[in-house]
């Protein structure tokens, strides 16, 4: 696929799980690692990237890789005492074997 054929996804990526994709959004750091925050506020984790370099953090990025579904924690985010923990409940979107660059 050439660059001219690439469709860039910036919202609602759920139907593309298992496929090679190019996503665009804002580079952000989250408790569980680096994410791309899409225009609809969907976070997509970048597997193996703990945090964005200062040069890319909070900038618009384009990331290409395979979109996967990853299980989040089964532990509740709020315990019986009302104490909050970091993390996420349920499934997470993750892009694996990723490459990225700052958006044009």
C-alpha cells in the first residue's frame, strides 16, 4: 500500500481490530503507557511505549501498526473503602508493531 492509499483513522477505530491501520490523534501519557487520543476521545495505547518523548508529547501524531484489543484490569478502580487506583477497567485498544511521526 502506498502512502497515497493510506486512510488515516481519527475516530471510532473499534471495527478495525486485527487490521493494519494508521491512526491520527494527540500524543499523551496515561497511567498504563503512551496513548494516541483520537478526536472522539478514544485512547489507543502504543504497545511497548511507556511515555512520549518531550518533542512529541501533546502534539498531533500519526501512528501505523496493527490494532489489537487488550484486556484491562479485572480489579475495580474504586475499592470498598472508596480508594481509587490507577488503571482501567475492561478492554483497551492497543496498536502493536507501531511506528510513528509528528503529523504534518
